[in-house]
C-alpha cells in the first residue's frame, strides 16, 4: 500500500489515510474535506461488508 500512498503524495498532492472502521474516521474525513477547497476525497473500504469493489477505483489509476 505504500506505493499508492507515495504516488498520491508526489503526483496528486494528496494523501491516503489508513484508519479502522470507526465513527471517528468519518468525522476526521469530513473535517479535512471541509477545510480544503477544490479537493476530491476518495474513501474506500478494504474489508468487511462495506468493501469497495476494485472496479470502483479503476478511474483513480
């Protein structure tokens, strides 16, 4: 996962946040996105019932 993190940081000026599926994650994401203009926030679940299908993230690459 470090490779995609580095690509986002260097190429897109964005960062990937790894967090457990807790309510605090949503509050954190909302706080960050609310403070940055012209920012797209991509949130994907990697495990459990909320798992994001791989095809949903293809346009990012």
